[in-house]
C-alpha cells in the first residue's frame, strides 16, 4: 500500500522540527499519533526512516534522501500557490496579444498607450505571420489577435476594424515626390523594394503590374513592411505597402502617396471563443476602435 499525503506531511514536520514532540506541537496533534503515522509509513515503505535511541530519532540515509525530494515537492507547490495568488491580482495577470508584424508595429503600441487599464498590466506581444497566427488563435493560445484576413479561424470571432488601401512610399528627394497620386505607369523602370515572394500582397501587386504591362527594377525584397520602408527611406527604391506601416514610418526622408488603383488592406480583430475573457480584452478592443476612428476622422 502506498504512503499517503498525511504521512508525508508528518515526516516533513518531524524532519524539520527535529523531534516528534516538536512536530506534534507544530501540527497541533499528539506525539503518539505522529509516532504511529511514522511507524505506518515505514511499514508501507519496507525500511526504517529513523534510528531510535530512547526518545530521540536519528534520520537514516534513506530519510535524508527522501526529505530532499519532499522539500522539492513543497517548494514546487509553493511556487504554484504563489503564481495562483499572482493571477488573482489584476496587475500580474498576463495578457497575450498576437499580431502580424506590421500591425504589432503600427497599431499595438498606440492602443496600449491609449488604454489606462493596461498601464500596470503584464502584456506579452507576439508578432506572427499567417497562417501561423490563425492556427495559434484556433488553439486558443492568445487573448487577442490582429490580422489582415477577414474570415475567422475555427473557434474565433472576427471583427473587421479597418478597410483601407495600400499606398506608395518613396524617398523624399525622388522625382515622383511631386505627384499627389501615383498610377502604376509611374513605377515603370523604377527601382522597386518588394515584399517577399511568399507574401500574398506581393503576389497581388506583381499581378497588377503584369496586367498593366509595367516593368520595374526588382532588386530588393524583404518579409517586413517596416524593413521595406527603411530601405525606401535610404533612397534604395520605391515601394507599395500597407497604409498603417507607411504612416508609422513616415518622416522627412519617407513620403507617402495614395495610389490611383485600389489594393485593399483590411485589419481584423480576432478574439477566442473558448478562452476565458481577459479583463484587458474589452478596454484594449475599445482603444483599437477609438484609434481607428481618430485615424479616419
């Protein structure tokens, strides 16, 4: 028959107190009761835990080794209890936020800054690309996500926050900077900084230029819209990116221009249906909506 929790607790108390009498006082029990518990524990284990000399107990080598394991168990239990208490404190409860890299750069910091409820909270921001982002949300691993897809993955609710258009970005000293709006033909023979080959917007943009019969100088490409803007700001070419990243990166070296052709860009908020709602989910969602309203006012 295996030993039970009561016997382990008595064993720990005796080892820590140094005697059965002191352990009985700590556990608000009696010395004979604890002695019976220790004897029964030894009987079930099949070996002695203490050498008895009169009324004194001396731990055996087996008892010392077992006590190390018991201490580690209680230390781990203490950590669990500490974490459980921390999760009950609003400021210690972590909020898991998942977003496409471009949106993690262009939307998340502003929403956090505009949300007083998030000021003292623990927030973890994880940039992720599609389809990994949607897969993680389907697994209910995050409290909130921002993506470009309008459809909701399994187990999630989708809300389209913004329906925008892609824009052109170009160096401040570029000849096209004099144009208030750019057509596809304006990009003919221009050095063009592209998104990576596997990016869906790259495929859409390339198809538009191919249909228009406009050839560009394709020399640089990267997975990140932020990196695209950084390359353009250095005068290495022109590009087409999402309007949020363009606005966040705009400076005296990087100009933003609308396009004559529409390339839709949506921002969709995903919330898990089977994960307990975090206390920050509602205020951060409100902050995102308010941020979008201010951008379009």
